C-alpha cells in the first residue's frame, strides 16, 4: 500500500516494459508510481519459488536475448548493471537440438564451432550456414538500430528497402516462410528442422509466410550478443529496475489492479483501481493494456480504433509450461553433453514438426509434443540448494481444448504426457522430480493479461500486426488516437513479444511529448 495519491507519471503494470519506461522518467526527475495487480512484480520477467523453498524458477522468460543490444543495457543507461545488481551469464551454447536417436546439433556463439556441428549432417549445409551467419551478422547492426526506438512508418520503411539491392533482398526474405528459406539454404532435413524450430519459439509454424527473417534475427543475436542468463534469476532484471525507480523517489506497489483510465478534457488524468482507489497523474499515464481490453478501460475511446484493437489476432499456438524442482541435474540419454540454455527435443522427421503446427491451426493437440527446455541451474547454481536442479519445460497446445474440458481440470494430465515424452530423452525423468508447478494457457493469462489466450507474445506475430502497425496502425506509435498523455507498453506493441526492454521506445515518445531531452535527461548519473 502507498500513501501517494498522485504522481507525475502513473504506470499501469510492473512488467519490465512498464518499469523500463517509468525508470527513464524517474531518472529524469519525474515522480513515478507503478501499480501492479499481482502481489509480485515483473509480469513475464519474474523469478519465484513456485515449487519448494530454495528453488527459484523463472516463471515465464528465462533467457534474455534481444534486450542485450538495447542501449539500456549495452550502454548501461540506467546503471542497472553497474549500480542496481543486474549481471548476466552468457553460456557458449545458446541453443541445441536433441534428436530421438541421441544425435545432437548445437549452435555456439562461435560460427566455426556451429559449422562443425552442422557438418556432422551435411558439409554443404555447413557452408550454407557460414553464409547465413555472415548475412545475419551484416544485418544485425541495422536491425538493432531500429528495435529500441519508436518504429518508422511502414510505407517509408518499404520504400527504403526498395531503394537498394540489399534492401530488396532483405524484403524478399521478410516475405518468405521459414520453410521456404530453409529449403533454399539447407539440404539435410534435420538441419532444416533445427532452424524451423526457431520459428516455433516465435509461436508460428515454419510454413507461415513472412517468418523467415526470424532465423536471421535469432542467429544474429545468438552469435552477436549471446543468450543472457541473469545471475540469480530472470527476475533480477525486474529487481534492478525497481531499485532504480526507488532510488529516484518512485514507488512500485502490488495488489492494485487498475480498472479504468481517468480522462479529463481528452487527456489521461489518472487511474482508478478495482477496489475504488484513485491516483492522479500530473503528466502522463503508461498502460500495459492488451488491445482487446483497452476499450473497456478508456471511456469514450475512438470507436474505430477500439474495433481494430479488439480485432487483433492471437496465435493458435498457446504455451503450457512445467516447472520442476529436481533432486539432481538432468541425465540425458545422449552421450553428447547437453549444455545449452535452450534445448529442443526433436522428432525423427521434419514433416512431423510441420504437421504438428497444422494441427494447432485446427485447435487440435500436436500429435508429437514439441518440447523445449531450460535447466538454468547448470549455469547458475545460486538458484537451487546444493546438488539440486530446476527444469523449465514447455510445449504448445490449443487454448480451447478440442474435448471441451477445462485446462484447470486437465493440466496435470497434460504435464504427465510432457514428462513421459521427456523421459525418452532424459533417463532420470521422472525419478528425479521432487515437485512440479504447471502453468496452462489459462494460468498464463491469469498471471498477466498480456499473455491472452496463452499467447506469450500478446498478439500473433503476423506482418499486418508488425512494425508501426503493431498492434494496429492506430496504436502503433504507443499512443491512442484522441487521448493525450497516455502511452502504451507491452509485447503487443512494437517490436513485439520477448524481453526487448521496449519500454525505452515508449519513454522516448513520452520525453518528446513532455518537452524533455531523452539523450540528456534519460540517464542515471
Ligand atoms: C511462458 C513464457 C516464456 C517466455 N520466455 C521468454 C524468454 O525466454 N525470453 C524472452 O525474451 N521472452 C520470453 N517470454 C516473453 C516475455 O516474457 C514477454 O514478452 C515480456 O515479459 C513482456 O513484458 P511486458 O512488460 O511488455 O508485459 P508483461 O510482462 O505482461 O507485464 C505486464 C504487467 O502489467 C500488469 N497489469 C496488466 N493489466 C493491469 C491492470 N489493469 N492493473 C495493474 N496491473 C496490470 C500484469 O499483471 C503484468 O505484471 C516468455 C513468455 C512466457 C509467457
């Protein structure tokens, strides 16, 4: 609880994006108040003892990839690393696939080591990988330059692409499906499948058009930045942001669900909580509010903007996760060391993976579970009691079950299926399980309304919901038409789902509207 009833800036939601935006404003001298509906903070960036005391689980995001190139961390603009306790470990192997027959394929941060892995399957593909990796490295600076600031208009971006040979090649790749690209590049179906799984991590089928660029973005970041494992847990990022806000006189309070944005003379003037408390915002309100919910929280929202927001599409690939406390580290059946941040358990044929995603389109279960896992205690033992380990296991399912049963009633059964499948790859499952916590897609949206229908990116990653048109052309600039001094954050905004620290771009928009200089004032001195 707080005694504050007014602030310069009131932020709805303590997800990392809201906290990032609020922290930049606090650093610039604004009095900020962040209101969170949960009793805990961080939304998708949270570490909690979900199973047993001493076992710290990253309930949602576990690996912080895209935020690494953000000037927020790269230049330590808010001193999260040098003053507020944020520290990342960058393992050599960010991602690997384990196939059912025990063979493995690792992607190292080092291009040549990855090429040697791919050469186990095809020498020609190893050569193609080198070209892909060089292209990804060449595109990375350009991509990184656009991800942490407000998006450029879609038309101007297309015109720019069209003005050079390289731009046109990038634009061609951006329109292809991952599958089209991977068939163009690689001959071995397991190499294709390994990279196709990356599209799956973005909750899309490799056959979805306009997903191919994801493989280059992923590889560029994997090699250029690494997959960050926060020492102590992903939630340390949240803790560092909150420490920064506190240090600058701000407050972050829990158990405060905002029901309504108060509007006075076309301007956001504050918020009202579901339990009737009212907070005035002198300068602005920041809202982590899903486009489907925005209209119900803003009285008199522009009708066309509201209808478009409510029509935004959600992926059919909802996420289900199992967090487990383990008596000992996982013992994979393969003889190769399994030492990656993200480990993908893959079937014997690529067609199985492609058909799995087709089933989800029809709201059916995937016949072959597409399990991914992280056991980050192997890199950061501080998360578990000595000798013990943790498991973060995920799979994709329809939000509405085809048998009509509720997820609350059936999630244990589904988790048992996941663990049974995992035991084909891991010898000490289920014996080493001490206790498990399961988040169904319904639990996911209960923990944060951003993860609506279990879509961990808020809304689908489709071209028509991308760039300055994410989530809609009306809302793409982090503002709502007809409402001044209200600014949006969330995975449903540009650049999209994932831990990007995209609240920086929202802060830049706010600094401009408030007549402040982001480069000079938006820094912790
Ligand atoms: C299972 C899972 C695994 C993931 N893994 C990764 C990963 O490894 N790497 C990665 O980069 N990304 C990952 N993601 C995605 C990533 O977690 C999200 O994209 C990111 O956390 C979104 O941050 P945000 O601040 O925009 O929104 P959120 O984290 O959703 O924060 C929004 C906050 O606002 C609060 N809120 C909303 N409405 C109100 C209201 N009316 N009143 C008060 N409070 C409110 C919510 O409770 C929440 O705390 C994962 C997501 C999930 C679900």
